DNA sequence: AAAAAATGTAAAACAGTCTTGACATTTCCG
DNA sequence: CGGAAATGTCAAGACTGTTTTACATTTTTT
C-alpha cells in the first residue's frame, strides 16, 4: 500500500469550507476528511470520485502517486 | 457503500490483454481484476489510478456512479 | 484574555480490499 | 472432439477505510 499525496486541504479552503462542513457535503465524518488531508490513509475510490465532483477537478489531479508531480 | 459501474473489461480487451496479463502489469492478482470487472467490489483508489494510467483514460471515465452516464 | 470554533488524535468496532490456493466452467483452436 | 487457455468463483486470512465517542491542542473571534 502507498499513501497517495493530495491537495485536498487547498481544494477545501478554496471553497471556504471547514473540515466539518466539507465532510457533511460529502456525507462522511469530519475525522475521515482530517485523516485524508493529513495523509493517514487513502479515501475509497467512491469517496475520491465524490470529492472530485464536488471540487470540480479530476481525481488524478487531486490524488497522485508520490513519485509523480 | 456503492459498487461503481466500470468499463474495465473493454479497456483491457482494447489492449489485447487477458485478465492474468493485465493483472500482472498492475501488480495485483488475477482474481482482483476479475472481481472488479464483474463489479463485486471497487478497487482501491491507488489501484484505480494505476489502471487509469495504464489504459490512458481519466479515473472518472473508467469508474462512475451508477446514476451517472 | 476569555470564549468559541476548528483541527488533531486515539481506540474499538465493523465493513471493504486484496492475497493465495483450489477447483469448476467456458471459450478457443488444433 | 479433445486439450489448452481464459474466466468464474469460493474460503480464509491480512490489512485498509470509516464510524462513533471522547478529549487535547491550536486558531480565530470578541
């Protein structure tokens, strides 16, 4: 397993969301958003796609393998 | 949990791969590819991104929520 | 400086992802 | 037809993702 890099925190802040409000829009817990922002683990594919849709960026631009840019 | 729809089988066949050869290129087991093609469960985000990179299509075009096209 | 809001963190429980090994069925081709 | 290759499927086990509850720390606001 590899924990992916992500730019979730900046995507969320651009929306003016807190972790709690962002989590609520996605239907997940605040702790889940916190853990993903801090790269404790990867989201499920389903959650990643919901995040992508919410912030309007392709999945691969939000989450990427450490070796890639 | 929602099992996503996907067009993995056609993506794989376009490459002329068998489930076994496709799995090997991705570093996972043949059973994993079989289960995903048959929508038994979703791949991890990491695997979805590797698949996307291998077949050259964005994640969201390979895997999508049932309600979406 | 004090109160309130936001973020970090941890444990337990449960659901989901992936592996290996094994065997059955289907498809492809001499 | 007969054999080989490809696909389907199952079970057990290891590890990953998410929830809830609870509390500590940091940041923002008054």
